[in-house]
C-alpha cells in the first residue's frame, strides 16, 4: 500500500501487488497523489531511491508543491536500535 497523510488523515491510498519501483511510484504520483494535493503543500518522502526520479520531481513541482526528503537513516536517532 502506498498512501499519504494529510492533517492526520490517510489520503490517496493505493494498493499494489508486489514491490514498488520508480515506474509504479510515478504512476501513483500522477494518477492518485497529484489530484488530492493543493499548491503550496509539502510532500515528505524518505530516501528510497524510487522516490527520486526526475518524473516524480516534475509531477510534484508542476502542481506547485515542494518535496522534502527526510534525513538519511541513523540508528543513533532511532530508540528501537538500543534494544
């Protein structure tokens, strides 16, 4: 499942069978995410490589939204790594 959170609510859910890659994520952004986002909103993504395609960037910027990538994963910042 791919989805978005907006104001604490799940938005734009999309169920896929199998794994995600750039092609699948681009289709999600174009067909599911873009229609529900408004200009000026920020889309926060982790650092999965398939989020970083030029197509994803263009689709999001064309609706006047911004992309914010989270910092790279650090076990020092994740309390569960201490167990």
